[in-house]
């Protein structure tokens, strides 16, 4: 195709008037391309094929994924800490996606918040709200000898079973050829499709290379994370970390957030921050608070990465015959990216099958789901900002610790602080729900009480409960 | 577990640098196909030229032409070798680990035919006007390869050959049903088109003396081959109806009638034996090949043996002739054969055949063709033969002084090797005459890339294309008509896609796409093998680029501290 015969992508995607006159429904024989074979791509495909089947629509779905998630190490990994909330696991089960034990390492029962003023273990506040750990790829570089199954690969095999084609081909761009999105392949060739679902995440440059897109459509803002894997023995990891995810709120300069997650004979260290470097990672890992929570003799695996984390949403993650899902589109702030992939994937599929694939259709039937996430993220931002302020002061840290400790000790009917922390770390509940919790008089009263106590010097700290030895 | 007491002194010191370093470097490796054979030029290169045409912006036709030129650069006989070469390159192909090796030989044949059909001229080297006049003895693959490489570099070249046509064993040793004469003619003509003079019916040593040829030329290349078949050293082996393989094939290939009767025994296990047997079968005879070792040790190309069996030729293994039996009039009536068993390996590495006492039996025959070995004809060239040994040249073909030698005259081998030797000799001579450093000859010194570094998941499994064959049942009736065909252009274009470009960059873009630190930058004018520049300033050393690289071009370097 010569450039002269191509309309610019912007011309066509924003052309709402024209779109009214065209047929934007999927028909028998329609060809759909899914760019990216991670959870968002697989969830979208899953629902697309299931719904198409339900209304006897015969469509063809090609998932473009050049990488194999069966590889150990970064080649087969989609870079995240690998924590999913139990509520998501159950939602998936309700949709017919039952994750086997080899994929989900259940059994995380609590969070332990570590601060210089002390630690507090937060048990799952409601019984169902447990959490699970998983590996996105086939585990760390040296982990090939360990029996675990890649979450992303499991989902991919599942949609393959439903009839999706997995094409090991890299996509390097999307153009518009004769009112259809045209996918450019890594090898220089390409093909036209009736619908393209972009599920390329933020850890590929594709999302930044889509060229001119409609006015309020822009790549997500991102921040860096740092993930590295350590190896020890199962027994040692159990002894030191127990069945808990360990979260650190420390007053180290430039430090924002970190977690240590036990996964069988591996330990995943996740750090998030704008300004992460080797020095900060080193300072963190050698902090006394961290040192006492680290398995003896844990050796660093030759596996680490600095993935990008989606911070801000695309304003309009869709156009005519193009829809962005998962991290490429709208996702939840810091947490529960897989949950967001699930929700956006399902909503986009619903719109495509039952309503249409024009920008207008997506506006009406896909955007509401995205908007809910966006709005919730606004609240989340406020909460993370508040949390950042609180963690930076020794007094507020003490107050948080005291309040959570008291709640955990007394099995209080309304464990406000614990629920809040739990939800913030797991992403189990919408931020709006968490925020509402903080407005509860009981929360404010107890926080004030704890703040007061924290200000009184020399007062005996409440002994934390010993749960797992 | 949440109190400090329980956890005292648990962790060991966290090292200063906990991130393992995976800084990438772009390091080209030698592709295994090239290790298998150096005669198809840069195999990975010419495949990539076509496979990556969408990325380099070449039109299909243009890409095919460039690919042909890359191939013809080292081998002026692609259409010929595409038909007869046992293709050791393919057995080295990394893709065999996934499904099937690339059909390099079939692709070579396609490109060769493409060059003939499109009358593509052989590529000349630029800018040299040489005064030297070099002579070549023997217009076989080795001599013509030498002539081509010298002529294209601007030298005047004259080739002498004893026969009435050029081609050597390619013409007189390989039957038409494997290599049609028109194909060979067309490729030889391309060499002659460069200005190479051909003096046929001129045997150096008898028709013209060696001294005269030496004095005429500033340098001489001897590619005289091994034209003389060894006779059968058994009682009755001399006399009528016993042929050497080379004599028999030369007559058949010259169109001369040969009376071999209805029951032919061919002795030997090489390509000449199989070719002779297949010719005899086409003449209407019942044919048996007698070979003293087992099938595994047969030096003939395996699929040629298969083809022969399909054509109804009988194979008697572990059997060796003891004597030729004749009646009172001296007519050949049969062959007395002895069974053999395999002993320990001999100097060739093959297991030595040992006679089995008392196992003698007789096979009826009307003629015997002994295709057991061929030796050079040295009439008039004795002065070059040191103490009964044929010349032992250096790696570049030089023997001291102004004479170089290569091809079957030195060591009987496949045509591809003869072509390589002719080229290497020419490159060395050119360097010597021009006083320049010999160009990078064969070994690039780069490490070979093994299958464990190839990321097979980056391509879907697919079957290799196969050279189309005439059905076995039709072949005998078709006489000397070619038994195999050339793959189509579409098949060729599909086959190149199967290549992983082992050890170099195919421009798959994965490193570029997955590096979120911007280390890779697209080249404005990419070429096969190089599509990106690398800048490690922002490298996070995760190693993802290295691990997604399909052909193992990116590799980890030493850690930065």
C-alpha cells in the first residue's frame, strides 16, 4: 500500500458521522484480531467466542502473540507481582474459568504490614476475601525445574480450545486500509481485519507507536516497577514469611511501596516507584525491617525486570473497529490489573457481539465499564496520596499500626483500618468502597484515638498477635 | 512471626548488586547451514534477502535477483547443484530440531532456474583490468569455477578440455535424467559470456604439451578430475562386456549405444554405481547393484538409492565379486560372488568388509559395470606427479610455483567441493597477483549457533517443501527425461519464511518492541542482518531482548559495574 492511498488512522477512527452510514456489526465470517495474548486478550477472546456461539455467529479470531508463556524468565513473562484476589478467582469460576491448583498458588491468608514502628498482621477481613499468588509466565529464569503452570499460558490454551488461532507474529502498527484496520506484522507484511482488540499492555512499545489517533486518545501514563526473584527452600520461606504477603511502608528517601510475596521455593520482591534504581533497591533490601523478614540464605535468581505500570487511562480507548482492553486501555490504579483486564475484556466483547464495533457502539456499551474504573481510580489516587503522607510521618505510622493492631486483637465487629489496608493492598474492593469506609464515624473516632495515643510518649505499645510462628 | 524476636538474624547479607546483569550485544554467529557447506554462499543471506523483502522494501522479482546473485557469487552452478548435490547443508539446519530442515537444495535449484530463465548475467567484480592470462586444464566444475572467479575479476582466461564438450563429470558422469544437458549448457554459457575462452578437444599433455601451456599463461590451474575408472581386479575382469562406470556413463551421456544385454550387475556403492544402474535399467535390462558393505555405508546419495530401488533395481549388499564367469566363446555369463561381513572400522571410518568363507554363489549376467573408483589421467602430466602420489596442494590449491590444482584430481568428492576448491584457488591467485590480502575466505571465525539458542516458538511448525518427483512407475518409460522437478515460486516464497536466520538479525522487531527503555533504534536503511542500533544508556539489564531474539543474534555481555 502506498501512503497516498491510505487514509490517516485519525481520519477514519474519529469519523463518527460516516460511521452511522456503515455497517458495524460482526457477521458470519468476520475476522477479529486480538493483539497480545495476555489475560486481557484471552478474556476478550473467551467472551467473544462464547457469546458468538450463543447467538450462532461464526467468527474467526486470531490472537497475535509472538512470545511463548511456556518459557521461564522474561521471554515468557508478563511482569507483575502475581497477586490476584480470591474474589477474582471466584468471579472467573462463576464465568466457567476454573483455574487449576498448578496455576493458582492459593493459601495466602494474611498481609503483614511492616513499618519501623512495628509490624501488624492483617487477616483477611471477610472470609472469602483471600488472595492467591501466581506466575504470569512459567516462573523465574531458573525455575524451570519447579512444577508450576503459567497463568497467561493457561488462559491462552483455554481460548485455543474454543477455536482461537494463536499467531506467533509481532504486530508493529495499525493502519487504516479501506475502512478496515490493517495490522502491520514484524516481518513487514500485514492483514486487514473487521475488528482489532488491542491488548498489548504497557510493556511493549506498540501502544506508543499507533500513530495519530483521535483527539482524546493517548497512551496510558506509566511508572516503573522493579521485580526480582529470590530462591530459598520451601521450609525456610514458610518459616520466615508464612502464608502472608509482606508489605513495607518505610521512610526511606524516594521509597514508595514494596512487597515481598512467598511463592513456593521462590520469593518475589516487588517495588513500585518513579525513581527506582539499584541503589534504592539495595537500601531497601538491607533495611533492618526488611532483613528480618527475609529468608536465610535466599539467593537472587538471575531474574529481574523493571516493568512499566499503568498509571493513567486512555481517555477514549476505542475507535471504529478498534478497541483497547486491559493495560492498553483502562486499568485499575496499581492493583488488580488482571481484574481490570477481565472486566474490560468482557465489556468490549459484549459490545462487539451484541451491539457493534463502531466508536459509537463502544462509547455506549464499553465506555461505562471503563468510566467506572476511571472514577474509582480518582478516589484511589487520593487514598494513595493520603497513605503516602501517613507513611512519611512516624506519628501517623504509629497511629495506623496501633489502630490495626487493636482491631486484629479484639476481632472487632468493624475492623475499619484493617479492611482499608487489606483492600488497598489486594485491590479486592473498589476504591470508592474503601473511601466510604474511611468516612465511617467509627473509623474517624478510632483513628483519632490512635493518633492521640501515638502522640503520648512512652506508652506501652500493644503487643502484636502472634499468628504464624 | 510478626515480632522481631522470632526473626532475629535471619537474612544473609544482600549483595551490593542484586540485579543480575543481562546487557545485550549484537553478535553475529555462523549459521549451521554454512558450516555444513560453504558452496551455496551466504545461505542465510540469500534466504533472508527474499524472506525479509517486505522489510527492506524490495519487490519480489528484485529480491529473487539479488538472492540469485548472492548465490552465484560463489557458485556459478546453482541450477546444476540444485539437482545433484547431496546437500550436507540441510542436515545441519537447526530447524531439524523443530520439524524438518529447510529445503535448501530445492531452493537453490529454483534460484538457479530463475537465473537461467531470466538470463541473469553472472556478477562481475568491478574496477580491475588485469594483464595476466591464466590457463585452466579441465572444463569440469572445479576448472570452470576457477575460470569464472578469475574472469569476473578481469583476467583473461582460457580453459582446455580433452573432450568435445565442456562440463567434465557433470556432463559425462551424471546422467540426463538427473541433470539435463540444457541446464548444464545454460550455466556454462553464463561463464563463457564473461569472456572465458574454451579450447575443446585439446588434451593438455598429449594434444598440447604441459610446457607449452605453462609458457603461454602466467598461471595454470589443473582441474583435470578423475576420469579413468578402475577395472575389476578379479579373474575374467578384463574382456568384453565389462565396463568401468565412468566409461559406461560417458558413452550413455554422449548418446553412444552400449550393448549390455538383459542382465547387468553393477559393482560399487557410490553415485556412479547408482547412476550407471539407473541408466542400464532405462536401457531395458534387469539390474543388480552389488556392494560389499551395508546400506548405511553406501556413499551414494540416500534418496538416489531410494529412487533406484523404486525403479526396480535390486540391491545385493555385503557381497563382493570373486570372478567373472565366461563361456567357451568368452561371452560373459555371470559373476561369482562372495558374502561379506563387517569387521572393525578401517581408515575411512567405515566398517571393513571381511569375506565369509564358503559363502560363494553365482549371479547370472550379460554385462558387468564396475563403478568402484576413479583416478586421474596423467598422460603427459607425469612431471607434476611426485613419486607416484598425485599433487598434494595447499589449502588454496597452490603447489608451489605457478600451478594450482583442485577438484577430483586431488580427492574424489562431490561437485560442490570441486567448485569450492576452484573458487578458493582463484581468490588466492588473485590476491597474490594483485598483492592484496587474501579476502575472507571460508571460516569467518564466528561461533556456530546451535539449536538451543534458537527460539523455535517464534514460528509455527511447518513441513518443508519437497522437490516434486516423477512417479516411479513412469520413470523408466520416460527414459532419460528428468525425474525431478523444480519447486514453484510460491513454494519458494513459503519455504524462505521457515528460516530462523540463525545467528543474525531478521528484523523481527521484538527487541525493539519489548524494550521499554528505548535501547533499540530502527535503522533508516536496514538490510538483512542489521535492522537496529543498540544504545545501552538506559538498559535495565533484564535480558528480555536477549531471550525473545529468535535467531540468537543478541547475547549477554559481561556485567557492567
